[in-house]
C-alpha cells in the first residue's frame, strides 16, 4: 500500500472539545511548549477524538486501534511515535485531573524508532546550491528593468539557505528569527529551540555576507509596519512562514538534479554530517543542533562511518 499523507488536521467547522482546550492551555501556560509543538498535540488529539469519540471515554483498545489504522495508512514509525507521545501526555494529565478513571496509555508501547536519515548533500552540491542562488540574485539585479521585489526575494532565499546550512538550525527556528537575534560582530545567532530552550550558534563568512545583502538591500524592499522585528519576510512583508521556507529549499534542491535530498531538514542533516566529517565531536554537534539527547546526534555517525568505509575501500591497498 502506498504511503499517504498524515491527514491530522481537524475539520475547520468542528468545535474543539473542552478537555482538549484545557490540556492545550496546560501545555502553553504551565509547560511553556513552543507553538509548533502545541499545534502538533492539538492536531493529534482532535484526530483521535474525531475517530474514537469523547476523550473522557478513551480506553487502551481504542488508542491501539487508531494507531493501527494510521500504521496501515502508511504513516512512518516516527510519526506514529509522535502521536503516541501526544496521547500519553494527554491521558497522564487527564488522569491526574480526574477526567479519566485510569491512564490507558501506561501499557501503550512505542514503535521502534526509525534510524533513517534524509539524504545528505555532498560538499560540491552545497557549493552548487549556494552559488546558483548568488548568481540568480545578481542576474535579477543587473537586468535592464530589474524587478526589485524579485531581487529582494532572491537575496532572502540565498540568506536563508546559507544560514540553514551554516548553523544546522531547524526551519521553525529560522522562521522565528528577529533582527535582534544576531550578534553580527561576532557572527553568532541566538536560537529559540524546542521547549523554548535558547542556544547561541556561530555562522561563517559566506552566511554573514548573504545575511548582510538581505538586510541591506532585500529586506527594506519588502518591509512594512507589519514586519516589526522579523528577520526574514514573505512577499507581503510579514514574517516568513515555515511552508514558504520549505517550498524555497525544495525548489532549489530540485534544481540540482544530482541528489535525492529534499527540504530544510536535509540541510540540517548535511550540516551535522559535515561537522562530524570535519572532526567536530558529538557533544559539540549536539549543542549546535539543540538535541536534548546525545543518542539523537549519534544517528549521524552512521552516515560518517559509511563515508569512512568508502574512503578506506578506495585508498587502502589491501582494502
């Protein structure tokens, strides 16, 4: 059966159950989770309520059958585990508050996590990607009748891609950047990651150059009063959204035609892999990426070991 998209979004006309609203308020005000994480919890719980009825009557069998249906529909193990985590957090909270007589998720098992990582770009692919973006911006700027808005967007796209690769930041972190997030003199950027955890990450000279071009010549063309302090803007001057960033990166990676890598997360994985190949230790990469657990960062060693094995096979006389 071909995989299908996770159709988790609730119907627009459906009223949100009061119990879900109360739980979301708990996540927002007591646990301080990010807006993106809260959206995922809400979407998962609304889908569960739509398929299995009132959550006050939720039982283990109902949860298992719902997850089984999603598995049959082709959802990945990681997506299923995220949904399982959403339900576990909800039922534990609901049981503590007296909304459920027992916590049905206590006996709920988690699927074994997939260690699959998206394809990683080779160094030459990164050079081609960033080089093309820079050339595109120059071509628009030097046209006989330059399109100033198109030029601004091309500078934005170049800066976004450079920063995603330079820092390994998440796409949501890039979208949330403000002008005040940067310490340009030190080439450092302050990121707000999962769980509202802040970290400071360095970036290199190419990213600095692309950022200066965007802030000096691109952003002023798109900025409106609604832009406020947002660093990266959309066509209408508001803060660029995650979907736009994904669309931009997908389009640019597709132009390469030499890699199966897709999406901003591929740039994050590429940055991590190149850091490890360059000699960075796991703890450093963990801090740069904002991973809560070192085990998550260790997934990248699988990629670098494959690279090492290939190099050994080509170079060692008795390989």
